[in-house]
C-alpha cells in the first residue's frame, strides 16, 4: 500500500468506508423502502432520472444507473403498472421506446423530492449556517475529486 502524506492508503480507505457506513444509515438507505414510501431507492432514482431527462429511454437511464437490463426493465414495468410512467414507441425510431412521467408520476416525484430534502434538513439542522455552507462546499469538493465535477452541475 502507498503512503499519502504519512498516512497509509489502507487507513484512508478505512476512514472513507467508516463515513460511508454512517452516512448510509443516517439517510435510511438500509430501509426496505426509500423514505418510508412505496418505492425502493433504485425505483426513486429511476423516477428522478425520468424527471430530469424528460422524454427518455431505458438505455439513457441505464447510462447513468448502470443496472442489470432485466432489473431495470422490471422496475420500469412496475412503475408503468403503478401509473407513474408511460412508455410509447418513438415516432422517429420505431426500435426505440420513450419513457415519460405521468401526472401521477410527477406528483410522486415531487413528494419524493420533498421527503428527501426534509430528511437532509433534519440531518443538518443542528449545524450553524456557516457549518452547513462548509458541509455543502465539502460535498462539492468530494464530487469534483471523485467525478471531476461539482454536485450541482449534475442536478
């Protein structure tokens, strides 16, 4: 293992993993459903991506989520059967199906968005305004270091 500023790489990895475990628990990702809704985290991510992308395809969704195609297909079918999504054959490319949120899907996505914001607000409510800004800046820095972009560039 390499040394980074006098710290063994394995120690850096352990610290990151410790944070990950704590954060995953604090935002409820180990729960069966996301934010006590009827949706899993993966389903809520699909709903979010369809909202962000507007008219989209399963291929476009999977470019972001990198799921097993069969698993994604089952999620999309479930969300269609629950009237959150529609899937229509593209008018320009008959091989392609366009996926969109329904009116119900838009309402559910807004509810998920509010619940997610409320959850984060609860987590950071004990911090001062300057600490909240510092935390947000730290997340921006993490996103830039890991993925080459700021978080707010992809949202």
